[in-house]
């Protein structure tokens, strides 16, 4: 979990290395491409659904016990939400397999058919990634003076999110006083997403060492390529993608898909977007959701929050649409396929510890009209900021032009290495 402090230099994934060998890594197998896609998708999907489920609990008029628990949760100057899928790899694989089989059967029986029937089946590696996926999201008052419950829609807020797969962060994104910062934890991508072998890690190490030798005028870009925080222009994500595609050995479609996903995550950090989502949730739920006390379990008071599938879809509409966009973009099987009947009951479970709302679990499978089973999303809630909401130290601005020049330098460096046949294929300091 990021605290905003600069740590050890991180490695850049081979997808960024400007060499033919990097292209080999990009294109090695369709499986790795799908893993990269699902890794990029996961953070935004959990952020969207997690934010929605949290607001469902707040918007439902859930009774004094829940209302008081939410009030206590918001009695700090910041709020942190942690989101995970509460299922093991085998359970997630079984869910995705059943969902894919159901859609394939529907497609084959339809007159036009054939679309989903030809989709690639899920893999255990994808299920493992989803099982390990963790999102942490913190938001708070920039001045650390106003309680979360007292913030108005027009009040500024600082936000930060990180995504990891059970280890180091693969992505960090934060907005501090209208400035956007990005960090790509490439070493974690190589090890946790790619499951990189020794040769892959060695190539990433060599690229990181070369980045450290860039001219001083490109120092901020070198910092970003080494996996530390940098300031970016959120309006230039497509231009960053162009630079990676043209000079960084990244497939154009992959570069632009990943940039679009980061752009979607950035949009969810905007205060106005957050309030727009809250408004639609409240409008959809103010006359619908009900609560039921379920007793105590594992040291927490359990409360069931119930609504119809139609009410849930109305409440979660903007965020479910965002999730659908990500799935379509990456050509992945949808987590929620044919919608459940409008009057089907959907239930979320809330946990209250010491008078504070501490957990919320929302079953995504309940919104699917097929027989895929259960896919629970668990939210861990806490007052205060687990992530730093301050500007990262020494995080200088990086423009698309800076990135282009840096990648050209690194390409020349790699070409020189390839042309020198007497040069050992070892990380920098060990080379003759």
C-alpha cells in the first residue's frame, strides 16, 4: 500500500522496453495479453462497483443503527475503502466458466448466434489475478479540517487509489489540488501479473538501468520509467499512449486501451463525478431499499440491505455502464451477463463494529440472470486516509514529448547493445 513516500527504484515492465525482445514479450501468447487486460480492468471495475456499493449503504435510509454507523465512519477528515473479490481462484474460475457457458448456449440458440460462443474461455491465471486483486481508495479534505460528513458538493477533495495483486502496487493514481500524479509499479507487474521468469526480469532490470542514465533534462521522465510518482496531464493520456506505441515497443491497441482505462480511473477521482454518482444512487434508492438485522457474527453486528434487481441496476447504472465499457474494450467475458428479472431480490450484507460501518459485501452474481452463482465483492471501510493525500515529493511533470525523447534515447542505447556482439547479455554494471 502506498504512503506517498519515495521507495526503492522500481523496474519497468518489458512492454515498455524499446527493443524487439520487448515486442516478443508483448506478443508471446494471447494468455499474457488477456492477463494484462484483466489486470488493467480490475482496478477500475472494483473502484466503480466498490464506490457504488458504499453509496448504496449510505443512500438507503437504512435505519438508525446503520445511519449512526455511517455517521461514525464519516466523522474523520478522510475515508478509506478497500475492495476485493471475496472468493478464491477456483471459485472465481467456476463462476466465469459457468457464465461463459451460459452465454455460449444463449448465443448458439439465437438466430444470429456465434458471437459469444466463439469467445475465449476463462483461464485459471485470470481467476488467480482476480482473486488476488486489491483496490485501496482514499478521499479527504485537502486542509484536513472538515469532516467527511460535512463536506459539500462544491468543496475540494484530494483522492488517491492504488491497485495490487496481493503484493506491491501495480498502479497508483492520485489527484491533489487539481494536479494528477501517476505511478506504474512495473516490478510488481513483471512478477505478479506476468509471473516473469529470470530472463524477463533481467531485461526489465537492464531497461531500468538505462533509464537511470538518461540526460538530466529528462530526469523526471526517468523517475517515472523507474516506477516512481510523476505529474501527468490527464488530457494527454492518448498522447502518452502514442509515444509508447511508436517508440516504446507497445502494441498500439494495448497502449491506447491501457491509457483509456487510466483515464476512466482518473475520472472517478473527480469530485463532481463522485457527487453525480451519489445523486443518481439516492434518487434510485430513496423509496426502495430496506434493512433487516441479522444478529452478530465474528464480533460484528450484521445487517442485510435488500432491494430489487431493477432498483439496484438503477442505482448502480453509471458504474455498471463503466464496467461494461471496460469489458467490451478488452474483449473479456462480462462479469454480469443477461440481467436478472426486474423484481428479483438483491441483498448486500453490512458489518458494524464498535458502532462504525466496517464492511459491506455485495454479490455481483445476483444481478446476473443466468446460473453463474455467487461473486461477492467485499469492501473494508475505515475513517482516515490509509493512502497519502499529499503531493508526492519530487514528482516533476512529464509531457508526451518528454516521454518520446526518453524512449528514443533508450532505443538507441538498446540498438548499440545489440550491435556490439562482444557485449555480454547481462545487467548494466556486469557488462564489459
